[in-house]
């Protein structure tokens, strides 16, 4: 029997699990130096297996495990293959980084570290299992495994109460989502009378009301994982709480599992979409993006800023997905393929640049033990590697050419701009608003990224002793360099990437983009026609370099050679201190001012006569008060009512069981014919 | 794509670079006249650049290499952008590589680097300038994009070449959506170039300055490059405006006399509109900084209205 990609994927998943278990028995020091590089190697292999599977058809495998009569079904098709590639590519960079990052932990907290290896490997393996699961039962097992392992990873530093709280919120939301998913699969199964295998569900289509209900349940279930408004509140709490490589895994990869789930259910299992599904997704996605980026711009904690920006990016991805659904429903498959390619491309890009930035933030946190941007600054001088690689990350995230973030936003904008021709005329008119939101979100992301980079890496240190800060080691450099290289390559060779995505768009919407996008050679991206729009990042990059180089040479030619260093000028003010620079709060102040009514903002501004002035400002999520607090209060009230029954006396409890038994007996005898 | 096209593209870059300070001088003269001052000579900006290039460069002790790289990057990006816009001919070889969205991205790349370099030294004014610049840009950039999208939807293309020739092919029509887009574009032009309702290029008053606050730490040839790039930016916005809203005279062919005619028309447009800018600046007052978001918000909404109007009337 020859090896198929699916067998290889299965072996890698087993390998990850085995390495995790091995981590429990080998000493922590060996675990770090040996097991993490092995996990990295398997990730690279996973990327290779994914790319291999992208070329071919679907393969299936039935494992004789699971419940009696319900064995685990595995299936690897091109959609799974794309996400496996993403998992492998981003996972290898992050795991290589983790090898170096956990050095300190392995030396000081060996027991915790051994558990961490196990959970880390299980987290990777369960994400892989989600992607190859081919029945609802196995899918839910993998999905819950992913949630649980990441929950324990988030609460690695469980001594800190705030982290315990964040973990609890995460677990709660994960389970709400899981309940919705269970119901969703239940509805999908209803009437099919089978074994919950996706193969059965695929041939069984729902109609009308129940089909819409299934869509809504899937939206809630996967939206809770993706951070879709208003189910996003756990994301900015849980992602920053985890150790940085885990944050990178969660933001970079785990969020994409939600996208995978939505794609699987909407395009594969559920039948023809209704038009309002797409409209709802476009609306919610755009709102989420705007909401996320506004909150990212006013954060002062480096990791929370990045987490909010993940909310933004997932919003963009989901709005693109909505667009795909709209056009797919209307039979406009060319535009649907364009939007879908943009979505998948952005998912891949986000995995790379957000992973890179979380790793960079981790290095800053590790070297300075400081997450508050108000205390950082000037790190470019002592951490040139982190600063240089993070620069690529922020330029990508801000969507600037010729880096990767720009390509996917460009594709998405093109999808918006292709003259929409939907059966609903009012939708045709409203859709450009989506493009407007996208443009605004892109510009605001630029604001947030200048703030992030400028405050953390540039300027002067705010109260930090820079001499004690050290740059990252070899493994970390390799990990971050891998991610940065991904950002650059994905930005420079878009048509090659789109060609790879072709099989996926073919499978989902029946049309590919590759044939037209790469019509003019690998240098150019032309989504529809050259007269419509074209973009060539490599040429752009080359001419920027030539232009900048010529400027440099020209100036050099007439250079007189006189330059010196002196204290900063600053309009001639001599008593400049580091505290006079903008703090993170100060930089975000315009956004707070403009969108004051939008934020739940509380500020304490000192009076000019105060001898010990104290400034405090807090931005709260208005949705927390609007959606969550009423829910919490409702639950508390319900608990109080139920509490009346709980007297703590055994005789009462016996009475309850007795009455229950009687009631049941009455029910049974009553219904018997 | 012949050698001639490449030469013309390169020629356009050089033309833009050489012409930009002249435009600054021209606007300066008109401002002086309108304010009853004696005007500086037309070539004053060149003299200033010449002087700056020959001065010693003083770099702050706390500066990182980013500060020194930025002027070159800024100038390179602006020069490149100038070569991409159809000023005289539309058939530019690079037009296929960079469409309007990428053009906005290129301008934005230059701006992000300038803002980061401003924060690099770690002075109060530097970060203040960077913050205000990003504040202006986060509303101005989407407004500019929406203006482009309106024109792009009209001509079913985001490539500048086809956006311009699309109009030429259909002759003269009045588009209501273009009127909105034109007003929005003018507002963005004023904001992005630090002109009067938003910023004043002639002040160093800390309450109001935006662009000047960012470049306080530069001197010598670095400052010269930045000033020059700034002049180029004005020229870029002018020629973008001409290409989108006054495209007459632009030629798609490579015949000598047509190019000459297009060049003369381009210079004529610059002359008139440069004076117009000075008039506009003189009759309006500088706004308080926190009125700026309202101003730019208006520009953004106008641009969004323009594209909505296009779909409302067009479909």
C-alpha cells in the first residue's frame, strides 16, 4: 500500500500526541531542547502534506475507534488541506520560537513545563484533528479537545487571579459555542437517520426555516470561536493571558479553525444559501472589524492591542466570507471565487503577521517583564532583531504594499468593487458601504500599528533600564524570521499563492481564480482582466528599491561629509525627559476623543492645582454592559430561585427524589396505550 | 511596452521632481500677493533646497538608523508615485503594476515611515506630530480611497490608465457622483498636504503644527529631501486631481506633438490651480485641531455619498 497524504497527516497527528506524552516523562531540559524541535519538524512535514493534498482529490479513512456503531471518520479534501498547510506553516515558526522562549520556564518550573509540552502538542494535534474529522462526533471531540487544551494553556500562570478569570470566561464562551454546534449538527442530521457522518449530511439537504436555523446555530457556534460581535468578549481577555507562543497559536491558527468550520458547514454540508445569510455576515463582519480596530487603537497593553486587532482581522475575513456567500447564492461564481480567494489569503496572511507580532510581543515581555506600553520604549536600540522583524509585521498588518496584508485587502476591495449584480437592488447599493468600512478599518489599523511600534520600540525608555535588556536567542530569531519571511514571500508572490488556492475555490464555489489571475504570468495578479485591475508587488518592490537607491546615490554623489550627533533639538527645549513623550494613552487620545460616545469611557482628569496629579482613564466594552451583564444578572436571579430548593437537609432531597419518581411513573403509565 | 514608454515614465519622474519646488514657489508667490506682502522670487524653494543640501547634518543622540533611512525612503516613494500618475501620457509601463489602491498604499507607506521616524528620537514634539498626522490620515486615506472607487466604478477599472482613458472614450458627460467626489478630493488634498484649514505649513506653533512637528529633528540634506518630497506630494495630488477630474489633453499615443500639447496643458493647469490653492487658503481660516476630524469626516461621507449616488443613479 502506498502512502497517501491522509496517512501522513494521521501519522503526524499521532506523532504530535506521542511527543506530548513523551514530554511528561523526559526531564524538562531535554524536553525543551529535543521535543520542541521535533514538534517543529513535524509541523514542517504537516505543511508539506497539506500542500501535497492540495493537488489531489479527497481521501477517506475510517478508524475503528469511538462509540459502538459510530467509528471515527477521517477525510482529507482540498479545504482541509489548505488549513492543514496553514497549521503546518505557521505552527513550525511558532514552535521553533517556543524552543528558545521556554528556556527560563524549563529551568525554573520543570513540572509546569512538562505539562505545557503535553498541552502544546495536544493543542496542535487537536487542531489537526478538527481539520480531518469527517463526522460530527469526531469533529466535536476534536473541537472540545482544542478548547480544553488551549484553556489549560491560557491558565499556565494560574497563580494570577486575572488570568484565572480570563480562562474561565474563555471556557464559558467555548462551551456556549460548543452547545450551538451540537444543536447545529443535530439539525443537520435530522431526518437523515444515519451516523452523523459528514458523508451522510452532505447528501441530505434542509430547506427553509430549518436550514436558516442551522445557519444561525453555526454562526453562533463558530462565531464564538472567531470573536464575532457580540461573542468577542473572551478574545481580548484570553489571548493575552496565555504564554506568547500560545497566544500566537491561538490568534494565528485557532481562530482560523472557526473559519474552516463555517466554510465546511456552509459550503459543504448545508445546501444552497439564502441571500440574507451573506448579508448578515457582511454586516456583522464589518461591524466586528470596525469595533476591533477602534479598541485596538486605544489599548495600552501590548498583547491586548494585538488581540483586539485579531478581532478586527477576523471581522474582515468574515465579511469577505459573507460576500462570497452573497455572490455564490446569486450564482455570480467569478466574484464569489474572488472573494473566497481573498478570505483564504487573508486567513493565511493573518496567521503569519499576527503570529510574528505576538512572538515579538512575547520577546519584549520576556526581556522586560512589562506588558504596559506606558513603561516601554526605545527597545530598537537593545533588541534590534525583534524590532527589525516586528517592523515587517506591523507593515503587513497595516496593509501596506508590498507586504502580504496589502494583497488580501486589495483582493477583497476588488471583490467589493466588481460591479455587483445581485437580485436584491438595495443590496447592490449598500455593498459599497462595506468597501468604505474596509478602507476605514485599514487606515485605523495603520494608526494602531504606528502606535504599537512607535511606543514600544522607538523613542526613549520610559523608566526601563535598557542596559539590562537582552535581544533574542538563535531559536527565537529563527522562529520570528520564518514568520517574517512568510509575510514577505506571501506579499511578493501573490499569483503563485492564488494558483494554489485554486483547487479550494473550485471545490467550494465551482470556479477558480487562478486561470485569470495568473494569465499574464507569475509576476502579475489580474483577478478578472488586465483592464479591470492588476497588481505586481515584485515589480513595485523593485522600483521602490531602485527609486530609493537612486535617491541615495544621488545625494551621496554631492555629499559633503559633514555630520555629527548632538542632543535632540525639540524646538530648543533643553529639559526634555522621557516622560514628555506620548504615552500609549496619549497616542490613542484622539481616537478616544472622536469616538467618545462609542466607548464606555471613564476618565479621571487631575485639576491644575493638584500637587500629586493622577490621571486615569479606562475604556470599557459597551457590549459587555449591553449583552453580558443582563445575562449574568438573569443567571444570578435564576440561581437564587433554584437556591430555595437547596436546603441542605437530606430529608428534603429524599422528598424531591420521591416526588420525581412518582411524577415519572405517572407519566409513563399515563402515556401507555 | 517599448523603451520609449519606459523613458517617458522615467522622464515624468524627473519632470515631477524638478517641477515640484517650482509649484511650491508659485503657490508661495500667490499667497504673498494676496496677503499684500512682497513675494519671494519664484525659484526661492530651489535656493532653500540648495542651502539645506550644503548644510551640516546634525542627528540627535537618541536617534536610531530609522531616522536616517526615512528621508531617502520618503523621497523615493514620492518620486515613484509621481511617475505613476498620468501627467502627460497615460500609457505608462508601470501602470499595470500599481493601480490606485496600491498608489494609496504607497503614499501610506511613506507616511507611516515618516510618523515612525518622528517618534524615533523620543521628543515631545515628535510624538505629538506623529499622533496628529496619523489622526489626519486615518480619515483622509479612506476618503481618498472612496474618491478613487467612485471613479473606478464609473470606468470599471482601478487602473489609473483605464480610469483616465475611460472618460476620454465616452466624451463629455456630467456625473453627479463626480461632483461629490471632486469636493471630497479637494478637502483631502488640503488636509494631506498640510494646507490651511487643517495645518499651516508656515507655523511652528505647538498648538497647531502637524507636519512641521514631525520633521523638527531633521537637518541638512535629510531635511532637504523631506521638504522636496513634501513639494512632490503637492504635485502628486494636483496631478491626481487633473487625471481624475480634468483629464482633457492627456494623450494615449506617443506622437511628439501630442505629448508636447499635453505637457503644455499640464503646466497650464498647474499654473491656474496653484493660484487657486493660494486663493482658497487665503479666504479660509485655520481650524482648531479637534474640528479637523469633523472636516475630514465630512470629506469621507461626501466620498461615500458619491459612490452610493453612482450606484443609485447608475443602476
